[in-house]
C-alpha cells in the first residue's frame, strides 16, 4: 500500500470516536504577568486553584470524558493484563541491602507484588525472615517502604513509609527481635531517616516547618532533626538548618541533610542539597553532638565543581569533578584541610562519563557510561592501582557494597532487551559469580526483540544518541506505529533498562528512546547544552530523532507518537508546539508544561536552579521558551494530546498538564482529541501495579489508537 494513502487511512480511523467527543468548556480570564517589559497572558490561571470547587469540578468533568473515551478503546485492558502477567514472571527486586553485625537487611519485591517488604538474613545466604510488610500498615491504602536504615547494633531499623503516593514519609522504628513498631511517629518527612548515632540511641531525619503537604512552604526551610529514642518527638533537637547555623547561608529552598556514616565515624557530614548538581557540604566532629552547637567547617561549595557524590577513606575525601574535565575525573584532598583547587587527580578523565562512586573496605569503584554501555574501574585505596572489571554482558551496570567492613559487593547488569542479572563480586579476588540475590527469568517472545543504537544529526549538526527497540525482521516501510520517549533534564541519562512494557514491540510497535541534551549521556557539556537558555536543544534533539525515524522508514508522521514524563513535559509540549506536523499524538505525563508558573507551585522554588526564575531577565526569557502553554497558537492542526495529572502529585501540580490540555482544546483545528486523565489515587507515580499498568496501558493505548495500530481501533 502507498505510504501516503496508508497515512490517510490511519487519520480516518482515528477521527470517528474523536469527532463524537464533547469536552467540557473551559472559561478564560483576563490575567497577565509583565516581566522585564514583556506581557504574558495566562487565560487559564484560574485552574491553578485546586481547592476551588469550580476547579475541582472542571478536572472531574475532563476526567470523566477521558475515562469514557479510553474505556472504549479495545486492547487497553488486555495490554494491562498482559503486563501484569509478565510482571508475575519477574525475578525478585531488591533494594536497600545493608549488612550490620552479620545481619543482612533488604527490601524485596516479588514479581506481581505492589510494594516491597523488609526482610533479614543472618549471613549472606542465611534463612530469610520477614520483618515488616507495609501492605498491612494502613488498610485500603498503598504504603511504600521508602527507606530502611538499620541501627549500628542491628537491633532496630528506622523506616520511612509513604502512603497514597504522597512521597512524604512517616518515620517509624522497628524492633528486629519482636517485629513491633516503637511508639514514635514522625510525619511528614521528605527524606525520612538518614542515619543513627554510633550508640544506636538516636537517629537523624529530615523535617519541615509545616505539615500541610499542599502548602507552598512544605519544601522550604527544611532541617535535620535528631530524635533520641524514648523521648517525646516534640523535644527533638534541631541540628542542621538555617536557624541553627545562619552563618552558613542556608536559604529557604535548600535541603540541609546531616548524618554520620558508620564507616567514617569521626565526623558528621552535612550536605546542603538543591537541584543544582554542584555540591555544598560541611563536616563537624561527631563529638560535637554533646555540645549545644555543631562546629561546621566547609568541605566544598559549588565553585569547587564537585558532583555525583563523595567517598571517605582515612585522611582523604574522594570526589567527582567536572573542573577541567567535561566527562569528569576523580580527585582527592585532605579531610582536615580541604583544598579542591589543588586536589590530586587519582582517576583522569576518560572518553565516557563517570556516573558515581562506590566504596568497599579496600577499594573505590568508578562507574562509567557512554549513555548506553557501562563499565566499572577498580581503584585500590592503598596502592592507587587501577583495573577494569571484566563484565559478562554489555549494558547498564550498577555496583553497591552493602558491608563496608569487607570487599564483597553486588553488581547488577541490564539492557533494553535482557532483564537485570545480579552477581556477587569479591573485589579482593576479582571474582564474579551469580548472586544469592539473583533469580533467572525468561519472558516469552522477548528473544525476538532487538535494540539498535544510532546517532542522529540535530538542528545544529550535533549527533544525538537514539535507541530503537523493535521486533527482529521489521520492515522499514513506514507502516509501524512508533512511540518516541525522551527526558533531557537534571543531567539524568536515559540508560538502558529492561521493562516488560517492551512487549509492545512484539505487536510490531517501534519503541524509541531519545537521549537529548539536558541529560548527561555525553558528559557535563551535554547537560549544560540543554539547560536554561540552551534548553531548546532538548526538544529540537527530540524532533531530530522523530525525523530520523520517519526518514529511515521506521514510521511516518501519521504513525508517530511522542511522550514525556515530569521534566520531560517540557520536551513533549514544546516538540509538538514547534513541530505539530511531525506527530500524530503526544502524551504529557505528569509533565511540566507551564514552566513560567512552575515556581509558584509547592515544588517550584527548589527547582529554579535547574530551570530558572521569572525574577531574572535571561532566565525568564528561557522559561518562556520552555513553556508549552505559552506556545499554543489558535488555528494550528495539533496532534492528539493526552495530559495526565496526579491529583496528589507533590512534584508537578496537575494544573500544569491541565492548562496545556485546555489550551490545545481551544486552539487545535486538527479534529484530533485533547484529553485530560486525572489519577486521583496517585501522586507523581504509584507502586500499585494494577493502577500503574492500567495508567500506562491507557497512555500507550491512546497513542496507538491515534497512530492507527489495529489492536486499538474502536468499532466504527
């Protein structure tokens, strides 16, 4: 069949149900902001008041139309059930593995389970004992075990428990011997428990100055608190904050976190976190806990260009820096007199990028990635000798060392097409063996999938990595539906990972992942080339990837769908407002689509270091360029759009995708639907498998409906 004719038939197939849709009307208001001499209209500003009955009713009405429409799509429920069935085959997932006094603590989630449970083993391969099941914590509410912090004596475990997708934890303490929770209840904590004092009598945790999760102040003026067991929570000590240490210049949007690492017990380490990647850190003698005030000394500040964590050993602190190394290097300095400007380089810059450091008793491990393939370098802390680990497969690699007293570590390997495999690694002997934490699993049909890695020239000639997953033997005749996903923010690389949702490729769907600037697939410069004023590169790179897929015959514009999640909402909202002709459909999933208003939401102020503020002329102009809502124009034939919002989302307020959908509904002349799905039982994400898989089945079902996939076309 002629590709152009096929594209026309796809459009015709997608229109009948869309033509029947009657979305609720959305009133507009005369609201505008003027920044630096330029006025920006905001006719949907009223939708930001989520406490308004009128606003709540508008979201409900939009959600009802969307749920009714998606409910008529064949294939969606079957897809959700397919993923649930595949998930039951999944090997157990482990997290938070920690060894204390010979006891191995870990969170384990079996295939098909919604949330992980806390287990313990006596020894690496000892009998498994269930310590805590968060499924029994609150009846009818999904509770997630966010953090697990055993005490140094192994008798207690501080837990961070979040419920209903809120992402703020309630801190509890579990007695290992009895399995009972102690009476202390601390809520809400953004980070949860962070560590213990060495005598196991007190623990550090993060807290705020308001308990209203919807308040603009919920993420401001945070503080590290110290709770002593057996004392009232109201008497807890405020240990590290702008109030206790005004001389440190901690601002309201900073996140001051402090704790003691048992492997380096002489100091309390305090990190002042923001979304800025360059670290600010301090250290104080652990003995100062007996004093009224800690004597903090500066360990580093942003001018030192340290990123991605630190490691401590004897008199030295090791860190990753991008100073003079666009793809990073490892340096060290004295803990007693830190001098990063004259730090010793112990691992020089390489062709691929350093991701993070891990440490065992005698070794430092440097994890690298070129955005697709990972590798690990072993560095002997005593001799400085280095060697590359021989890995059994190519893909994304992870290493952790749960017991700082030994050189026994865990390595995990995965890729787009093979599931995570775990290995025990003995660093002293340099030996690798399948781990006691590994279970082999086979997914039917997945051996028919393949992944291609290519580089695509972008608008300025820059080569952008693109990963393409499809069934072997795919005909490059443009007949396949294609789903292109991207992110490109915070310097986060979209490294390969296995997901059962790739089963879509067995239906002939092409699944592609763009690696645009704004991530760090190619190092610090890659990140900075999609940051604030350079942010347009992020969606232009995404567009270039879409054009490549069309040019090479993987798909056509009538069969191309795009999706972006969270900060990826910038990417997808701007890609379709800049190139509406390139896409048939788009999903803005809990996405930042209204960046000029982002800082006026609870999670907004702390994110201004990444995206910018309207109070700065250059950054305001950059925010406008990123803003999908501001770039919707009347009379344009926009692709079909599905906005997804989490009603309890603490990161991206649901009015961001809501306003974007309202603008597309009013402006588009394509006849394609613009719908808003509201997940009232979700936050930013959910670990409830039934809910999560149905959510994504709806999103992918919408894209495949609009791109003409035969399994998702409603009856005429």
